[in-house]
């Protein structure tokens, strides 16, 4: 009887062990140890380089112009562990204004690339670097021992530049596991671009006023001859720019044209980049014989815009300027838009805070300006 009882007990113990083993085998792997995610992934950056980056990323730096802006758009501000000296002053850049904490982060060297030793000392998981000034990505990676990912910055002047901008967002999303945010930002820009186009695309050229933009900033202040045939607030609103690509040899960049050309173009309305306003006023005062008979100046049809070229293109400011241009040129089509409110909506989505009032205090609010 004792032996039988003992045998039954042994069988029971074995049964419990077997049931437990089966349960463990059928239970999902919550710890992830046997099928652990790889520690690295290979990506192809926008310079065509294959780069091995960590799967888990907690610390990043962004070097060269515009790169920190893109990371801010991607809700990655909490990952930024250090900044270039340029980023310590938020002047003129909404992403920096919205994130004053950037100014208190460790400095990793001067703008346009930083210093390899200072970057390495902060031990980031990844260095993001824009293509500005063609930096040596492989050299920086070798000097720091940290993966360097190139982002080609893009723009909003042409379809190709817009797609390049989107490709950069998509790449950052892939690396930081923020694919949803990349999609949100791309969709947001597409919606705004479509909205601007839908309001103006059906207006015949014969019903449009002619426009010119002067004083565009590019590496500093410039006077009234600084302009662009592909000025995004004009292209996005289908406006009639008196400067054509033939006049600037197809350039999509800011250029300086011959002052003698402007009187022959005689635009109905002139917009001025606030950053260059004082130089434009001086140009008109010093050359009254050239500019004095322009219809836009005689009729006080001159307006100020907040310049968006500051440590590369401020995408959000392009959109805010475009809505103000639309309100001035096409009041009926933009009657439902308050440019100031729209600006804060755009800044809040992209950088996390409204910035219009601060920008207006720094430069001037949207409105007429005097060139006489």
C-alpha cells in the first residue's frame, strides 16, 4: 500500500512538471531573450552610404545647417544631447524658440559641422548631418567612432526639392522608430500645399497682379535686387512672379539681379524680406531715378514678410509667409484665413509651440511697409 501511494505521488509530480513544461513552451516570449531584437540595423543614408546604426537610440546630435530643425519636426527634441554653438542663440528660428532647453545643452563646436572631439565626448548613439557645405561624413564617422547619417535637406520651391525633404523625414523616422510622425509631418505639408494650390490654381493669369520679392536674406542681409524666380510663397500660391527662370539662368536659389531690370518689370505689388528692409529702403532712397516710378512704390503696395533663410530654410515660415501672400494677393480666396492664427497653428504642429508673436517682435508683424 505504501509503495502504491509512493508511485502515485511520483506520477503526480511528473505530471505537474510536464504540464508546467508545456505551459512554458506555449507561453509567448515576453522577455524577448531567445528572439531578441538585433542590436543594430543597416540603413542607406541620403548620400548613398550604408551605415550601421543602433536599433535602440537614446542620444543624438544634429550638425550642419537645418539638421536640428528636421529632428525637432520629428518630435525628437528629448533625444538631443548636445548642440552646435550656432544653436545656442534661438534668434529667427522657431524650432529653437520653441525649445529653449537647446540653449543650455553642451556645445559640440561651431556651426556647420561642430568639432569631432567635442561630439565624441557627448557619446551620442547617432550623428545626423545635413548635406550643407558637403561635409566629410566618412571622416567624421572615423574620427568619432559614431555612426554618421546624411540627410539631404531639400526645400519647398520645386516638386523635386519637396520630395527630398520628405525623404529626409522618412529616413529619420526609420532610424528613430518614428515612422508615424514622419507620415504625419509629410501629410501635414501635403495638406497645406494642396490647400494653397486649390485656392489659387483656377485664377486666370489675366486676373492676377504681378509681384516681386526683394531683400531676400541668404548668408546675411541683402538689398532690393536680392530675389528668387522660384520664391516658394509665390510658387505655392500660383502667383505671377515678374522674375522668371530665364532671367536667372534657371537658378532656384536666391540671386542678385541687375537693378536696371526692375523698372522694366514694374510689378504691381512688392514684398520685402524684413531682414533686408533697411537696405531696400536705402536702395530706393539712393536710386530714386531707378525705383521712384515703380507702380508698387507709388501706390504704397509694398508689404513685409518674415524671412525664412536662417541657418538654412525654415520650412514652417515658408508656409506662414505663403498664407500672408495669399491674403494680400487674393483676398476673396483667403477671406477665411487669419495669417497670424494660421502661423501659430503651423508652428505648434511642427515645433510644439506658437511662435508668431515672438517673430513679429523680432522683425515686424505681417503688414504694409514703406520703401519711400
